[in-house]
């Protein structure tokens, strides 16, 4: 699985969203989109109208990375 719960993603047809659950081992994710997309609530995992199950191949990460390492920031 390429994404984890909490990762920010883009789905080209629907916009920006957050991974709310890894739905199965086939690469399906429950995504809560920032805007109401006329979707559903992914069985209670997302706000009503903001949820959709998406395939991994249709998602792009918006999390900052360098190579294959995810950057983590700490406020000082």
C-alpha cells in the first residue's frame, strides 16, 4: 500500500482529499474530499457527500517527500 491514513492526496476528477481508511489489499482507499463531490460517507468514515472509494492508481500524494522518504516537520 502506497498511502496511509491521514495522507493528503489528489484524485484528478474530484480534487484534494484525505485518506480515511485503507479499504482492502487491492489498493482501494476511502477518501474524504475537501469539497462535497456528491459522493457518500464511505460507511461512516467521511462526511456525507464528501466520501468516495478510490483506486491507488488514481491517486497522487500531496505530502512533501524527498526521494522515497516522507518529510516530517517539527515546530521549534
